[in-house]
C-alpha cells in the first residue's frame, strides 16, 4: 500500500483514512464522493476503508482474500470499525473487521493478508486478458459527463471499444463488458485499491434491462501487485435466479498480469 507521505494528494486515500482510537478500534468518515446507484456509498469503497483499518491493526501488507457481507447500506458520515486478529502465520495472516454506523452493523468481513512481493510458487494461466483497443483508441464511456447522485463515476476513468447498449436505452441482452479503468486523479493502484476497483463499475445486469442491484456478499482475491498504468477489466453475469445474480470481475494490468478477481452475489433493484 502507499506510504503515509503519499496519502495527502489522492481522493481515495483521503476518503478511506482511519483513525486509531484504541487497540482494535478505529473511526472513519465515509464521504459522498463514492456514491453508487441509489445515492449510497459504494460497497467496494466502504470495504476498502474497513480493510485499511484491519491492515493497520495487523501491520499487514497486501490483502490476499476478502470475504465481505453487506448487512445494510452505508451512509456518508462517521463509522466505527472494530478489528480482531484471528491468526498470525508465517505466510498468511487472517483477521475480522466490522463497520458500524448509528449502532447498526453495516459490513462484516474476514480478510487474509500476505506479502505479494515475496517470491511465489508455480504460475499457470489458462485464460487471457480482455481484448481491448489501445486506450488512446478507446472511447470515454461517460463522454466527460457526470451522473446525478452517482459520484463514483467522477472518481474513475472508463474506456471501452463501444458504449454499452443500456447507455442508449437499448440493453443488448449480453450481461458482460470489457473496459479500461484507472483513478481519474491517476493515483497509482496498489492492492488495497484493487479491493475497491472490483466493485467500481455499473452492474452487468443493466444490459438485461435491470435498473441496478445491491451487493449481498463480495469475495475478492488479490493475485499480484499491479504494474503502473491503466487496468483491463472483464465483467460478466451468467445466472439471474429468483431476483439474485452473480457478477464475476477480473482485473489485469497492462503487462498482462491478472491482479484481482472477484465474485459477488447481488439482489436486483
């Protein structure tokens, strides 16, 4: 993760800062700069603030595996965060974190940390990065526009080969998408930021004519520290059953390294 001396110049770091009150107890102030559909703070953003507190409590480096349950929507404002060390190991350490607002638990997550700069074992890739045009030839999916109440789109840049059908009111029926992604203020992406970025896009089910969805559970696997530059993303939903759907998200860096994967279970709006 970025050092403290780098925190002052980037919105993500300012908005996920946590204050240690006592051992295992933190305070955060969630902002309205990362609101998603519905005008509430985006789940990935809320989760990142929680993971930051747990990383501080455990003196940990990189989040490796995150399993988070969203119990109710967050709101801009103060939040209390409590952390618990579950196990400290030689390679992997695990802890639990809870975020509470107005005496109601909003999020609970179990997180394992590791040092992803350390040499690893065997690597085999049985899939390839998304096929995207060069960033300079891709279109800005928002065309420089903002979306009322969806402030998260002002924090990121999105580039793709073409605009999705739902943007023009004509959903394609194909609940998948590929695009380039980066912070709009060009903050370097570290492994904490990847936890937020796997939840940084519009739901793929918008291409099925849905109005949106809300996350019930989100699992994130961080696979590597990304190289600088734009990130290539691939997202898809294959099954909508009983009003719930899964969404799979991959992030690859510009050198063709898979750096993050996630799957979430979400409830249609």
